[in-house]
């Protein structure tokens, strides 16, 4: 019997590339929280603090032509897939120059023609959406592409999770479904959400391949998502990835998270993946502490300069703006991928 080929190791360069994307996402979200508290953002702000390692590992392994449907805590994955600080801030601050023209809340941004899908707020809804898009690609004769989407543990309790994953399994679609098991569906703990011993057990029930990862560990996340995405791309069907972590903030900036068990915060699952990644870089001598500090300073400068720029841009004018985006030739090319 031939031996299974070992996965290539995660290199220092791989690690640093992912870490720097995580760092930009963290700094950007810190600024978003500050802007929200200052009353500069209309609508909610939902941060991915503690989920960056899992999120970045999805976006960084996708290729041009793939489908990516992130959720509200996937800023790091969005950055890895090609989103920018500028587009993010334009959406949150309601700029008319942003990808959603200041029209669709502050988290529903995307570029569908480029495979970057705008989020549907209903939890789990992106699973059947991506499954349908993958089936459409297959019917068009396209191959070699995958689709990835992410949910939290609470999303696994929805009907859309069942319908989407079941359909993908039956059709053996190249879907990667990443579950950020952040211990709470808003304020509902796991023990009140599902009775199975582990969310990974659901993979067996649907007949799909399951992967488990410590989502506070960037190296493990990079290796696991590379393996899962590669398997889906090679014809292995849907891949369910469960990452254990703790949401290190409340459900949103309006929520103080006081219901979170202090024992969870003090446990290994409550570690900060960004800080752990920085410690690993320094301990491995991949970069000195001063260099890490410089990367953060550069991220802060980019974010602050972009905020200044975007706050001077116009918002949509309800009196003069043409809101018929789908029938307007100016936007026809942008929305052709829907």
C-alpha cells in the first residue's frame, strides 16, 4: 500500500504573510469600533477579534475565479481574498464611492463578478447560495474552482445549514464550509445549542469530510485550510472545517459580552490568535519584535489616512441618486456575476 504524501510545511514566509493580513484586519476593526462609539457609523459593528487566524486561512488559499462568501467576523479573510481598507471604510462610512454605493448597510459588501459575494445576514443562508453557484459553474462546464463560506456555531442550528450542506454533499460539490466554533450563538452557550459531543460529528451525518483545528493557532489553521481546500479542488467533495476559539468581544459593539464564562476566557480556547502569532514570529527569529511593531504602525497609518480620505467623500443623496442599480447600465457589469 503506497504511503500518503505528507503535507508541505507552513513556512516562515507563509506565516508572516498571513499574520500581516491578520494585523491589518485587527487594526482596521479597532478603528471601526472607535468610529462606532463616536457615532460616525450608522448600523452595527461586529468584530472578528479572536477569529482572524481561522478567517485569514480561508481567504489566503483561494484562487482567482473561486467563490468566497464571508460573514460578519471575516475581515481577515476578506483582506486575504483581495478586499481593501478603502472599500471597507467606504462601506462602513456610507461613501457613495464604495462598492455598495452607500446603499446596503455597512457589512453587505462584495464584488459578485469577482467571486466575492455580499453577505446575507440570515445565518447559514450563504451555504445554499454558494452551493447553487458551484452547481451553476458545473453546468456551465467550469472546473477547478471551489467555493468557501463561513458561519459560527449558532449557524449550524439553522435550516439553511442543513439544506445547503445536504445538497452540496449529494452533488459532491467543491464546497468548503468553515465553522468558527466561538462558543456562543450571540449569548446562547453551546450546551444550549446542540446535543452532539462535537460539531465535527455533523460531518459524518452529512457524509462529508471533516477537519478539526485549534483556531487560536495560525500554523494549524493555515495547514488545515490548505488541506481542506486542496481536497475540495481535487474532487473530494464538501469539506467541513470546525475551528475552536472564543469570540474575544461581545456579539457586536453594542454588547459587552458579560455573559461569557470567565473560565472560557482563561482557558486555551480564549487565547488571542494575533498575539500568539506575533510571539511565534519572534521566537522563531522570523522577524524581531521591532519589525512586528513597525508592521502595526504601518497598518495604523494606512487605516487613519484612509479614514480621513473617506470621511470627505459624499454619501448617497436620496433626492438625486438613481437607486435602480440593477437596471442602470453604469452598474450592469458590476452585477453581471450574480
